[in-house]
C-alpha cells in the first residue's frame, strides 16, 4: 500500500500494464487518484503515458465503485507538456507521421476529463504547461499548490495547441483572456491563477493532495445519480441552445426525482439527519 497525506491509505485498483510506470492509478474509498509519474521529466507526456492515461480514464468512467477522479503529478511538477526531447527527434516523434484521426483519438483524454459522469479534480503542483495545462483545464475543478505556475507554452515551441486548451480557456475565462494567455504566453503563478478564477483554491505544497482528497470525498458522499445529472447539465450548458438544454434538463430532473436517493435526501432533510445514499 502507498499513502498520500496523513491517514490516506491508497490501494491499487487498476493498471493498464504492470510494465507501465509513468502513470500510477490508486484508489481511496470511492476516489481514484491518477499520478503522472515521470518526475525526472517534470511529468512531460510521452506516448506510454498518454496511452495509459486514456485507458485509465476510460476504465474509471464506467466503474461504479469510483465516484471521483483526481489527477496530479509526482515530484515537483504537475506536467510540463509534451516531451520535447521526443518531438525534437523528428522521425522518432510520435506526431511526425500521425494523422488528424490518430491525434484525435489521443485527445479523447480531455473529453473524458470534461464529460465523464463524475467529478474530476486536477491537483496542480509546480509547472503546469502546454498539454499539462490542457489536462488541468479539462477537469471540473483545479486546486493548486503555492509552487504551481501555468503557461499555455504552445506558441514558443511551434505548436498550435492540443487537448482542447483553447476551448477550455474560452469557457473558463472568456475569449479575451483566453487570447491573451495563448498569444502572450506568460507564466501565471498560483495566486494570480486564483484571482483569474483558473483555480478554486491554493494550498501549501504538502497540503495539496490531502486537500484535493477532502474535496473529492465530499463529492463522493453525494448521491451518484444526482451528481451524474448535475454534471450532464453543466456539460450541456456549454454548447446547447437554451431550448435543447431545457429539454435535457427536464428529462434529468424527472429521472433523478424518481430515485431512491432523492426520496432519502428529502426524508433526511425533514428528519434533520444525515442521509444514507445507496446509488439508486
């Protein structure tokens, strides 16, 4: 067993391949913790990590025993982006001969973080740049260590962006600020990111993952079907016109109101007690 933070015992529940060490997948109760694990490269993404991350998210998205997913980085950084030593190798680069369809399949990672029917949290420590910032911004929530700093980083390395960062920043911060962050590409420290609304909280580095786990446990204690419906509403609100959105909202409202957990929540409120949810 490994531990993250005081009193947080984590048990390995799934790993795509025992030989893969660049991504660690652990669970504490109903919270899965994914740790990018190339600390010597500031967790820069290579193809092994990308493949493992996509497989892990696909598995966790359909695992009813997992209610919340936390993504973080080992060592002193969250993720410095794509591994430029690989990209600079030209023919050795995984993108050198890739088609748009092949790249799109990898970018499904951002879609999973954004759209899976359970909350996702990025616990950001140290550098969070390029594709790393893309992954963090695809999550529902971002909490940061005081050491964290953010950078779009694509223009200065000759890239146009990936994992949906332009889309995410447009929706998180608005089009004007998204353009500033992409074109000016300056480093945004954690406290400034908090002021911009890019992150919800900033913690001392040692407290980051324990704080993220506390947040996650709070979500995990909520009724599962209600959380899925809430997230579905929020995802739909980002792109549907109002009439279509209201159609889906009405369907979810009716479905959730008929669940055992909705009735239990109402009874518990009237009886002034803690509800006991069963996931139905």
